[in-house]
C-alpha cells in the first residue's frame, strides 16, 4: 500500500508538473488562499515527521478530505531554492480526539523544507487550480521585508507605520489629520501554533469568510468597522443577533450618516451601535468572533470592497487580547 502511494505521487508529478517554477513574491496576491505562520522545529523534516499540522485555520483552506497536491517548494533567503514536488493532505479521527478530526499535510523530502529553521516564516498558498505553494522565508532577510510589503505588513520592531496602519491604508499625513492613534494596537507576532489566513480582493473571499465567521459565532461578535454597506454581511449579523449571539457594533459617524450606510438597519434590528466621539474618524476595520478569532485588514464591509477595490483581509486567533482591549476601550470612550 505504501509503495502504491509513492508510485502514485511520482506519476502525479510527472503528469502535472511544469518545467520550472521561477516564483516571485509579487505573485503571492494572485493565489486564491494564503496562510502564514512562524516555522517551528516540528515543521522541519529534522523532526522526523515531514508533516505540517493542520489547525482549524488551515482546515478552512484544505478541507476535511484526503487529497494529493502538486506542490511548488520555494526557499527565499541568502539563497533561492526551488523544487517541484507533491504533498498529500490527510484528515483522520484519532481515538484520543473523542470523535474530532485532525488534518496533516505530508510533504515530500526536498532541500527547501530542510533549509527552514525555527523563526523563519512559512507560507502556504493555494491556487485556483488547487496547486500548492510551500514557501519558506528566511528570518531577517530582504525577502522577509518584501513579503511584509506584499501583504501590507511591517515588522513590530521597524520604525515605520505599523502593520495595522498599513492594512488600514492610512498614510502618515491622513493619520495626523484624522487623529488616529496608530499605537493603540501593537503588532502581534506571526503565530507559531496556528495560521493566519490572508485574502485579497476584488473577489468574494473576504466577504464570504467574514460571513462564515459571523455564522459560526455562538457567544459574541464585536465589530469596529469604518464603513458598513454590505447587505449580505448585515443579514448575517442580524441573524446572529436573533439566535442569541451578543453583537455590538462601533462605526464612524460620518459614514453612518451616508445614504448607503446600513447602520440604521443594524440599530433597527436591535443591535447596539456606538459612533465615534473625540476622534475625527473611526477608521478601524476589525471584528472579534467569540472573543477568540479576529478579522482585520483594509477591507471595509462594503460591496465595492468586494467587487472593485484592491483590498486585503486577514483572519487569525487573537493572542494577547489587543483587539478585545481596544474594542472595550472604544465602546466605553464613545459612550462617555
């Protein structure tokens, strides 16, 4: 059986692999789904496993079915390594998990995965054709800075606009004008034990994943979003409120007064809303689901952000309650 699997993987590569990869980081937004985490020893083949654990975030991308993927392996650092290969995704139900499933991505032996060391960045990207990219970025390399630029991020220790200000698309001059406190949310570290999922627009991925997060919430949804005009997202918020989820919304007073704004509909549905006081605008774009999972990015909850704008959104488990604490602060501050 094992021999059959190896032969199948080899034939799978021969039939489907291209002649070369020649990957550039600028191509990353072209992928349908992207996940990012900090490379740890367990991800490396030196651990003996040659597997990457699929947390809930990675399951959102790879699903719960066994599948073989043609895979491009790329290492960017002092050297650039590229190899064609394959990876096999398993989903199984260990007896110790009491009926819960577990996913693992088993990769082929290759020099790229051998080159990764703890602290590097591991990126998994899935294309529209179901082809996978496993990319390792060397820590503190120029490629790391280029990756942050492509994703709209900056490192926590850089003396540059923070990751969040970049994601919110606020230039320095605008930030001074609008009196936005860019230091309110410190930059979290890229996760080690889970993945951050990244999506780009135009396209439905940000909208659909926000709705999925709302629909999956069972206890609480806290929203701080500058502009809300998307009917599908608001329908999901109202449905969550009706099923007993505590929903709270913070938004911008000028945007809320606009003709297309759905803040009035949200209030009429019984969801409490507060609008900015003191700050000239409320420019945040984030949501917290069940006090655990965060969505943020440049993406406003509008139809144009889905259909015609170049935007990004990111989903990840909250690590140090930065977003929860900021929401609590603004909720009280704007009611004072």
